[in-house]
C-alpha cells in the first residue's frame, strides 16, 4: 500500500535539518526497498527547504507510522506538522519528471 508522508519544517528548523542531513539520507538508503519517492519541499526562492514529502510502499498504516516516527529529521524535532495519508497510484509517468533534483 502506498502512503504519502507530508512533513512541514518548524520555522526555526534549518539548523536541525543541517545537523541531521547525513543520518536522514542514511535512513532513506537503508529503507530504499520501500521508498518510492522522496524530496524536500522548497520555498519560492528555490533554495529554502520548508519540509519534505516521502511516498512509501508498506503493508499497512502501522508500518508507515513506524517508518515516519523513526526518520531522523522527525526524531530530531524538525517538523511542526506531519500528515500520513494512504494513497492510490493513479497516473504514473516517470518520463515527465524533471531531469534535475531541483526540478529545472
């Protein structure tokens, strides 16, 4: 089952994000068997991170909650809000994805 995890950073979270970045990426690498898509939310200035979105393929909500609760950014207190919703894969067109990580 697909779950989307939408996480908004605290206004004062930039230092937490920077300090936890390496462990965050290590956690995602460790769980790459369930991670469908992940990326930072960006402010309109194209540089400021305002949160992140992760889409995971797990057996149930409890697994999605566990994945989220153990994610280093969340454990460090980076987020002001976390929302987890089950989703259904509708259209799927990876060829339409941007060529760069920043979406250019």
